[in-house]
C-alpha cells in the first residue's frame, strides 16, 4: 500500500518552544495556520519536524525554526507598522494584544536562554498543494513574504493579518489566532475586562494537547458503544439506527450512506440509507479505499484486489501489494518494483515498467483528462489512457500543476527548462534558463498559450501558436492585451481585462483587425524605462520612467502612462503620441457610440478639503464640455476613475441625447447643473422644475435637496410625496427626506405627528437596503419624540435593536442605532433604566465619531462623576469623559456636528477651570471655541471666570464686558436692537455682578 501522509486524516499545525539541550514544549495547536504564526516565523529555516505522531492527524515531516530573538524582532516590526496605521487609536485594546505577544517572547527568551520557536506546519495544506510531497515550502514562502512586505513598506492589512475591519477587535483575535497560544495572558485577551496586567510568568504555560478530531460531525448517524459493541444512533434524536452488534464502525471517507463495520479482525461494508443492508460481509483485513462507488480496492490476506460491490465478486483477485483506482476503467498496480496499468478485465493495458506515476488528469490533482506523468529510468514522460506515451520519458524535472491551473507543466532537462501544454505537446523546448506562463492572479490578463522565456536574466515571449516571437532582451516583459490589429472582442461589460476567452495565442494568430495595427500589446522594461511593443517588436509607446497600463476591456486604442510622481497621461496608439497635452491626476476614456470622450482629472481644493475634478475632451483635443466638474451623474470624484454604475448611466443617457445631473466647479464652489456633450450647461433648478412639471416626482425630491432653506426643502419634499399636488407613486427616498426634515423642525409642530405615518410608508415603497436601515433609525427617533405623539419606548427599542442587528460596525447607521439604544437604556424606554448598558452603547458609537453619542456619553460620565463619593473613582470618570471629548474634537467623523463640538469644547473648558493645576490657556481656548459656536454657559464662564476672576492671569475688563454683553444677548436678557448706551451700561452692570 502507498506510504506518505495520511491524506484523509485531519490537518493540524503545532508550535513548539525549545532549546538544543532539552526536549521541546508544545505551546500551541491549531487546525489551521493563523497569521500570528506566519509573522513570527518569517526568515525561518527548514528543519525536521519535532511533533510526534498524533492519532487522527496527518504527521508533519518538516518544520520551520526561528530563534526567539528573530521572532521578537519580527513581531516588533509588525507592531511598529500597525501603530502607524491611522485607525490604530480607535482600538486601544489592540496595543495590549501586541504588547502581550512581545512580552511573552521576551519572557520566554529570558527563561529559556538560547531558545527557538518552531512551527510544524507541514501537515496543513496550502491552497493547492494537497499532493505535494511537502507543504513546508508554501508556508515558508508565506511567512517570508509577510516579513518582506513589512520591510519594504508594501504590506496590505488584510493580506498580512486576515483582518477586514480594523476596528473589530474580535477579528484580530480570529485572524491572528491569539487563542492558539495556551497561556493565561492570551486567554485573558479574549475577555479584555479581565486583562489587568501581565502577572503570570511564562513557566505557568500549561501543556497543549490537540483537539480530538470528530470523524462523524458531517454525518446523520454516529457510532455509539453499548456493552463493548458498536452500533449507530441518529444524531438528531439519539435513537438506534443500527443495533450495537459490531466490534468497530468507521465512516466512509466519501460516502454518507455507507460505513465500514468490523467483526473480529475483518471489515465489511454496511449500507445505512435508505435502509440498513449488509452489502459485504466482514472479509477484508484493512480499509484501503472508499466504498462510495460500484468498485473499490480491497485488502485480503495482505494483498489488494478490485471488488465489485453490488455482486460481491472480485473483478481483480487480490494478488497485488499495491493497487489504486486511476480512472473508471484503469487501475495502477505494482509488480515487483515497477508500476503498470490494468483494465477491469485484468488485462495489462500498460505492462509494469515505470518507477513512479502521478494520477491521471480529471481524478485528483488537475483537470487534464486522459493524461498521467510516468517515470522510467529516473525521467518523466506523459502517458494517455490507451497506454501510448504522448511524450517519451526524457524530463528529469516536472513542476506539478495546481488544482486551479489549466496552463500545463514547467519541465526540465539537463538544467534547462521548457513547457508542456495540457494537450500533451511540448510547447517550449527545454533550452531556456526559465520558462513561465501567465495566469490571471498575478498579471494584467490571462495570456493563455503565451510563454515568458528567460536567458541570462533577460526575458522574451514565445507563443504556442503563430510565427512571431519576442527575443529575450528585456528586464521585464508582460502582455497587456489585444490591439486594434486583432479581431474585435465581443462586447462584454463583465470582462475584467482586454483578453478573449480561451487561448490568447490563437486569437492573435487569427488576426482579423485593422491592417498594420498591433495585435498584441506587450509592456517591456529595459535600462531606458518602460515601453510598449507589439508581437513584431514594433514600438508603440517610447520608453520612459513609470508605468504603462490599459484602459477598458476591449481592443486597445488608448493607454494610460503614469510617471514617477504618480501623474497620468493618455496615450493614443493610432497617433503614437499623447492624446492630450500635459500630465493629470488621472485619465479615462468613455466610448460613446458616435465618438470617444477623453477624461482628465485634476485636484480641487474646496471648503470640505481635497477632492478631484473632471474635464471632458473630444478626440481632437477640444473640450466636449466647458468647465470642470466635481460630480457627474451622482458620483463625486475622490479617486481618478468612473464607477461602473456611473459609466453605464452616462453611456445610456448620452447615447439617447439626454442630459445628466452634474456639479460644475466654479470659484471654489460646486454649482448644480445638467450637462450633455456638445450642449451648453443647463441650470439644475430649471431642469428639475421642468421635469417636475412633466410629472416626475423624483425631480421634486432633487429640488428639495437643492433648496436654500429648510422651509423650501420641506415644501418640495411634500410635493415629492404627492401631498401637495402631483400624481404618481412616491419613492422611499422621498418619504425619508420628508421625515428627516420634519424631525429637523422644518414643517413646524404639525409635521411631527404625521411623520410616524410617513416613515411607515417607506416600508411599502420597496426601499433599497440602506433606505430601510435609515427608516428604522427615523422610526426609533420618532417613537422617542414627545412632540410626535405618545412616546412608545418598546417600539423605539425594537427599531433601534433591529438597526444594530442588521448593520455592520463600519456603517454610520449602526452607530446611530447604538446611540438610540443608549437613549432607551438611559431613559428607561421599553426597558429598565440601565446606565451601564447606555454607557456601553455610547462608547461603541463614540469610538466611530458619532457626535450625539459622544455628547451623551460625556454628560453621563460627568453626572456619575459628580455623584461619586469615592474620589479616585470620580477622577477616573472625569478623565474618561475628557478623553472621549478630546477624541471627538480631534477626529469629529465624516461631518462634525457643530452643536456637539461647541458643547464638548464647553465641557473641556469648564473641566480645566476645575482641575489642579489650572491650565488657563487651555481653559480659554476651549471656552472661546465653545462660545464662538453659540454655547451659552461658555460665554458666561469667559466673562466671569476667565476675564474677571481675581487671580486669573488673563483678567481683562474689556473682554469680560464684551462676553457678558454677548451672554445677555444670547440669553434674551438684552434685545439685539437696544441702544448703544443701554448696551454699554448693562455690560458694566453684568460685569460688576459677575
């Protein structure tokens, strides 16, 4: 029987700590390899595995060993990279996790002296190496690749750590596998409240045992023993399905309806569904194959044969020491030291003459039906199912293909490399230093049938079909896509690159495009820079520093050049020169049916910060639309490209001669308008009004969003909902806009009672997913609003709870739901008053920059601190409140709430006045910020405490009078139109009164 890893056993990975003079200690066991281990093992060397054989698990052969000093350095490098991440401050507990691993390594090194960390990962499959003799190479590359990414600054958060949401601490525990290290420190990390300090010494580490593999977990029935006899019980209700009458029962590796049963020393096959039936009485001395088909390899008397299960008769009597099913009609058998292939009638289709064989395609490792690699005299060849050698045994090396890989095999002979295609032909002779074939996961396109050949460190291209080639003279070479000389690609908006289905080499050989134009565009690099040539080595883009990329997914007419400063230029292949002068923040092409539009992006600096603007040009270089646009068809440009939805919308509208909404950038401001190439801009207000008069309710919604005042916006929102004229079915967005404005007070006192009905109509208007979420948020707010009618805390709580459950932690509405849940717990609406629950919800929302939640949390903490008798506890509450306020003021979210900012500045200023030592400059700064935002208490504190108080280094009578007067005006004590003399006199009186 075959030797090697027990492929059907469970995967397992072990992490050991040891030193040369003592046996190693297992510190971690896991069913997969977490990112944590791969970071620690970067730069490791391969050594024999130290993990002993473990029942039920594949046994590793090779391990990766690294010194503890190296592991510590790797981890410190990762920690420095993470701490520089702009989101790191949002997850304070992540610092504890990083510090815990670092402290663990330091303590281990101190306790153990010269020690090493070894990962025995060889028993865990990588993505495609199930049939490789060793998997350690994959894991070593994986670890080294992570370390290199940290070193050269190219690390990607998700690829490095497996973490998608930076702010979700649970993802760090899962992605890094903190739970795999069995030590009190890391157990406490799972529950951060208990992680007080690193108090446990490293020797307290308990021994780590692998988790027992359950072979029945996917089955309906489970083996169960009674009185030393085994039967099967139903996992659903625990009833007996097969009475306990066997000495042992094992599940079949590929069948849910057949199991193996043992009586004495012999095994048989039992059918368990649809009815229990003994198919083969116990007669086999070992389980060597699956009984899921009509045939199986079986062992009797230590020899192997082929059993026909339905008849219970031997198709091949047991006479082989090694036998394996290859296809439905072929079996591999060993006689002596050689392998051959038998058919089901015991006839040798290929007599035993091979030293080794690989599985036939279509069965296990790859999908090349009817072909198998065989070895004779130490060299490999290719055999088909008829027993004919497609390729003689002449290769001393074959790189086995992966399960997803349809490209063929890299082969070697006498130190040179070639390529064999999946059709069994030698596509590239073995005369190169290196041969490779392009694949879609690493290159711009899947260049099937095109091979990169290397000689003396320089690269060229060879096709499997065609009379062209590119000599090896470039340091880099890569096919980019089809040019205009190839047959036109069929229109397919989902195609991801300018490539055909199937063989790219065959498509190029057929031609069918413009005469003289390039069929294949190839990006090359040499000492002069990056250039583009075609399959005949004609140059289409001259060499320059930077990069050249394709635009679109059809036959290329344009290319995008990027220079060393990340500026871009549009290149015309037809003209052999830039399509537009100069360099830009980005370039694109929009292919209309009658003309192409060339797009350039430029930087815009506006009141809300940096964004991009778009200009549209004709192929001649003349403007297709006058001016620059900060938004087009609803897309604002933060990245230099059109979204797929925007592209489709523009193509559809402009192909029909219709205008689309846009925002023209003029004098640093965005001006709404409607545009169409070749036509002057149209006022957005006039265009939407015309559409509304034509019966378009959505136009009224757009006018509501463009309105200059809340009152005007409310009036148009009512029209969008057909409440003040108009016919049609209002959209969910219209009802949401009307409800939103009512909550803002735009409709007066009469609007709020009706708003509960309006938000209910959103559900009946087929809302989009995000519209449904917002409806839940508005519904919760309205049920908590007394002005909208009787408060219903239970319904508010249910709506907020639903919102939190169906949204993710990265969505703004999730944190709005958290804020509303906090209100319910704080006010006792729909539930008992629970300040701890309110505080927890608000903490989560505040961490994401939710203004109202931050303000509510700060006020709650301040209230609790004021009522706290324990001075130390009160101080902790005050400090936490101040920290939350500072966090929001430094990072106020996507759109800071001015009222919240003023209130938090006021809180910080007042707290500074109460602190010791008193920081007068900080108090003045915060109170001025709050007072300028209209915060009334801050005005009073400035007038009395900062500028009038005796002992204040900032004492200033004029400032005190000015702020006292502003306080009087803001509070209504002094009308704004009061005569100057009265204002002067009242200011003095207020200052004197303090």
